[in-house]
C-alpha cells in the first residue's frame, strides 16, 4: 500500500530539528483499534479455514474460494496491520529493516490482490452455478475450484514481485536521532502508473465484472420464470390440487431456490463491503496523483488503514450472520466437535434445478436421471448457506 513518506530527495537531505512524531490521539487510536480489528479478523479468518478444511460437508467450490479469501485476508492483517502497530509504538520509525521492508511490501500486495482474485473467482462460479447450471455440473467442481484458487495465488505472487523493486528504506537525520521509514525508491510520478495498473486490474475491473454477473444472477433468481411445480401452476393441470409427489417436489424446489438466494446475498454483501471499504484509500491515492504536495493528513490516513483492515476482518462475521451452515460449523468448532452432519432428509435431497428456464423438456426426465437432481442440501454443489 502507498505509504505516507517523503520524496527521496527531501528524505535524503540533512534535516535539523526534532524528529516529527504523530499526535498522541492518532497514536492512541492506532494502538487500540488496529490491534483489536486485526485480532478479531485473524481469529475469524482462521476459523473459516479450519471449519472448511476439517468438515467434509463444508468443502464446496464456493467455500474453496472463501478459504482462499480468508487466507488472503489473514496475510493482509499480518503484513499490514502488525507493521502499522509497530510503527505507531515506535513513533513512525520502521523497525523491520531493509529486508523486512521488501518482504512486507510484497506480502501486503500479494494478500490484497489474492483477495480480489478470490472474490472474482467465486463471482464467476456463482454465475455459472445459477445462470449456466448444465455447464456448471462440469465446471463448478471442488478439484477445479482448488486449481483456480492456486492459480490466483501463483499469478498474484508473480505479478507482485514488481513492488519489491519499488520498495526501499530511507533514513532522515534529525537533531535527536535518525528516522528510518519504508517507502518507495522512486518519485510518485514514476510509481503511480504501476499503481493505476494495479487499481484497474484488482479493483475497478473486478467490481465491474461483479456488477454485471450479479445483475444477471438477480435476473434469474428474483425476476426469472417460476420453476416447475410452483403452487401457482397447480390449478391448470390437476383437478383436486397437487399430488403428494408434486407437493414434495415444490417444497424441494423452493428450498433450493431460497438457499441459492441466501448464498448469493451473502456473497454480494462481501463484494459491496470490499468496494466500500477500499474506496477511501483508492480515492486518496487518485486525488493525490493530481496534488502537489499530496494530502497526507494522518487522521484520514488512519481512517483509510482501518477501513482496509476492517474489510479483511469482517467477512467471517458476514458468514456467521448470513449462512446457517457456517453458523453450525462455527458452533461445532467452539464445542470442539467438527463432526459430519446428519444425512439430509429425502425432502432436502431430491431437488430439481430451479434456474433452467426452458424446463418443459426436462421435467419428466428429471425424475428419472440422477444427473439432473441436486443431491446436496442447499440446491447446488457450490451452496454454503
């Protein structure tokens, strides 16, 4: 992340006077809120990884991407939050050395960009599962999700090596000592093009794709045609009301549809929070690219950092509030009994895919071919709600 350091030519000059120190209020808030947010985020994201890895029923394509996102958020909290606290405690002096500056800068960008890649991956997976269900049977699988998540990490890891060559420590001499800071070795005008490339690839473009895909998903889930077996269709085809089998089918369809809606709402909340909580920081950097000198108010910089850390910490809370499966898994983790769930009832097992628009030619076949039935409670292989 862009650091509020001076230009190299100014930082290398000999400066007399006392070493500048952050206001006591800024220091107190940093040493209080940042550790709290980071501790909650680390615990929550570690729990997400544990419940998915240790609970076989939680291993779905969507949850594979959520594990990737949780791992990336853990990395952000460790690589960005811990140095922020250390600098605040030492009056804005970098204490991790030159190698630490290069390594921590690299890990910060890897975590940030891997989280964006994971969000994009589960957005595409949700689009396929809901809008292209027949294709999703082959594409939305756990092994493929693991390969895609690994590719996200390998790709972002290779891309972020660029930031290692831009990072550097610099020393500024004051009357009462030497201040060491971790920043960039080049002028802002030289590294801003790299930043804007990063901004486009890992913020603007993913949010644009998410907007389009979730609009298409909403059209299918909330504005599409009613699935076969909807109660509104009973009167036209059957005298005396629906049969027992039709009631059973209708309940299963509605359960699958409601589960898909709930999972989609949860993931939309994750994307919206990502967009909103990263907006102050990106706005600051974009505005500063046109200002000389840049706007570096310490209070606003702290607010931007807190928003970033909150984005990395809040997702497990969203899962707990909006996903019944995650709530049950978290409760099991607290009680030290991550066991497999009971076998789903027959009502929850036989579920016709509710999003195939042209369902007339599939209706009879769906009761004969196991491949057209959703055998997992929740409606589709990627559902985690």
